[in-house]
């Protein structure tokens, strides 16, 4: 068994690090879950789940390298909490721990992951489609026994799904920090924290908008929704429709005390012993409801654990494993045939000089890399940066990774500190990405590469220009930007004027300027309607803090102005632009090229992708636009 966090450290056992802020915990890695370091006795693989309504969600499959005590035939499907995702927080550490103890684990995203509940897509009532996709994947790879595991919000998701569908493969339901009712849990927390708007006011806003009748939707920032201060990191941001479905007073599906009666399988309730989010008897209420329906129920509390189980996830895993071991079996569980992880994609975690952790996926083709090194006399790796609110698998044009790697150019797609929900809660400062890229460059140097090419998409393209204009630990042979704005501030101003944003660009400048250098605790949250599209729906809005908006869109943000950086880059530059882009002016590529040439840069190439929008949906044409340049440059 894995030692509990509270046990005296054993030789070679790492101790827990200090607890970081809430947003770092939500979006970042947990201690002792570094890919390529802490997963040596397990295989980690990124997978994609496809839903019946044509959504694609990411997942992390952790498989033990050996069958320990007959456990390898039972798959744990793990679902994240609020604002969480498949690679962050409790699900991340739990997937590692279960795999270490012999149980394969599939940690999945749902439509409520990350900022799904902010921009209108995170609808609780549609999550059974996400769970069904995970079960389909489990069947596809050969699992006949599944335990559903949910953390916090995820506990409500798995309970609702199991009560609704009863898949034959599911043999147990294990929940962590499980609220007896999501609506009542939020009502109590917002009342205790004196949230603004209050729970009652939020319900009135939703009803006035008509979200119960398919009416309009809106984005609302709830101050003190998650913590006691007025700082953005203690706020919550919601689409009214998403809030109504999973937290509204009339929502029934997320009331687990009712749904748990119908799950039809043994239940384990692992609650935090010192939970400030769920201070009442949630576990007891759920256990009583399940027992009244004749279910086999196991309830226990983890002493000293808060709602995040910080420092206690190994303890939680021990308890979950003991309960999973006790589940009845009709003979030995069939272990699916070995399914080796992708031989071309390697998950890694890179540590910055400040101790920050950044996940990445290195796509490589070793034979092609060796052949190219023999041809060119150097080993070049590409460091690629995601776009706005992206990460290594979202907004990173991940379809390009494999074909580029087959050219003999490994691609490291990197999570940066401006990814995920960081801009919503005050931690996304564009200039700081330079530290992340320097750490990534040092990492590839340690892997034996001697040159880098820096590339990026959208906001990541702007960041790539900024980083390449500064010194990196390896020589830079080229810079590629896909969907690069001439200037993020000017591009934002033009688009916001065109869309009729509220507040306007000029109003935001005056509002945000005083917060440019403010500490995160003094920052303020913003909802900018019609920032991206001339539409009042949440998906057209921007949610920022004053500080994060200023550092990426403010008129004084030099790091966000690619035209000021491109002339300082000594390496060849490629600018790829879609002719139908409505986010970045298609003419920006030629403007940037002209600016670079005026500054004395003689090697700037522009490639237009006919008919492509900002997302570069024509994959083949996009790859064709960069292929020959990469071969000639890198």
C-alpha cells in the first residue's frame, strides 16, 4: 500500500509541498505527478472520447505495467470537479495512485470541464453523453468491469449517470467529497460567504433571462462565490443556463440524495473530514438514502482532509483500493490485452526555475529524427504554444503534431501559465510565458536536441514572437506563427468596435489601467460582452481580470504587439494566415512581414490558407502551407 501523507516519510518517499493558491490547484499539476518521473511503473496515454452529439473530450489513461493482485481487469473512470479537468487536481493524483497500486484509471473531461460552465456549453443534463462515451471507450479497449469514480461535482455526474443508465460493466460507484445536493451546497456556501449576486438574486436573473424556457443566456461573475475575499481568485464565473441546470433551485438531476437510490451497485462514499465546502452531514445523508434503497454502502471520512484532499490523495487512494478489492467478483476479472501507449506521443512535465510545473506532449518519430539529424547535422525540436484559454490539447492545432514529427522534427506542445482558466482569475500575464519557454528549451536540450524552432497558434503565436525575440538556452532556427495578430491590442480594439462590445475598448482601457501592476488580490473581474462576435451569447464574451486583460490586450502591452517583436527576431519567420479569419485580420500577416523587412529582417515568409478560418479547419491545407518551409528551415 502507498504510505499515507500523514505517515512518517519512508526512505525515498517524497514529502508533500506547501499548498498553492486555489487556481494553481485547479489548473496545474499535483505534487509527485510529473509525467516521465512519477509514472515509471505505469503507462500514461492521452485518449479522445467521442460523444453521440459529436463532441470530442480528452482523457488520460493510466495503466499499470503489471497485474497486481488481479486488479488490472477493473477500470476506474474518474470525473473531475468544478472548473477541473482530466489532468488537474484530485483526478490527476488519484489516477497516478490507482495505477501505482494496480488499477487502471481513465480520467476524463466532460463538457463541464475547465471553462465549459462559463461559456454556455457545460450543461449538467447532457453529461450522460460524456459518460456513455467513456464507457464505449472502456468496452473498445476490452474492459468488462468498471468502477465509476467522481470527485465533488464529478460525484454528482457519475451518480446521475449510473442512476439513469445502469451500464452492465459498472460494478461499483466511488465518490469523493460528494455533496448531497449541488444546488443546496452552493446556496449554503454563497450565503456563508455573502456572495454577490446572492443565490436568490442569481435565480431571479436566470428566470428573467428565460433559461428555463430556452431563452437568453448571459455570463455572470459571482464575487466571493468560492472564497471570502473580493479578489478574482475567490470569484466564480457562470453562464446562467449552465448554473440553472446544475445549481438552480429547480434542478433535480444534481440532487444526489435522490439519484443515489437508483444506482443499483455498491457505493463507497469517501468524504473529507474537515471540509469547509461541505460542512454538513452530506455523506451521512447520502449513505442513509442509498441504504434505504437496499444498496451496499460504505462511508468513511479522511481525518484532517479539506475539500481538495490536499496532501491526502494517497490516503484516499488506499481507501478506494481497499473498497474496490472488496467488490464481489464472478471469478477473476478478464484483463484486456496489452494496449501499448502511442509510440509517437510522450507525456512529460517540465519544471520551471520558479518551481512551476508545465505538462507537455512530445510527438516524435525516432527514425525520422535520426535521418534528419544525419542530413542536417543538427537535432532540432519544435516548441509549440497554445492559444487563448488553451492547453496542450486545446487550441494548439494538435492535428499538426504527428505529420510534423514524421518530417523528423519532434514537437513539444506545452502548457503555459496563461492557459486554461488563468486569465479568468488573475494569473495570466503574457510576459511570463518567456520563463515557461526557457524551461521547455532547457528540457529539450537535456533530451539531446541542440536547436529549437518556436511556433504558436493565435495568442500562442504572439507569445512565440515575443519569446523568440529574447535569448533562449538553445539557438533558435525559426519562428512560425499561425493566426498571428499584428497587435493583440489593435486587433482587439478593431474587433470590439466592429462587434459593439460592452464595455468598449476605450472604456476598458480606463478601467484596467490602474490594475496593470496590482497584485492578484487587488485585481477585479470583468465580463466583456460581444468581445469576439456580434452576439450576446456567452460564447461571444470575454472573461478576464483587469490585470490579465491589460497585459494581453491593453494599449501599453508591448509583449502583445507582434509587430514590435518580429524585427528583433534573428531567425527565419513563417506567418500562416487563413483568408476567412474573423478573429485576426487576414491582412495582418503581410503587414507583419512588411514591418519585419523594414526593420532589416530579410527572411519572412507569408502563406495564406484559402478558405480557412481562425481555427485552420482544413488540416491538410494547413500542413501543406508549412511543410516545405519547415524542411528548408529546421
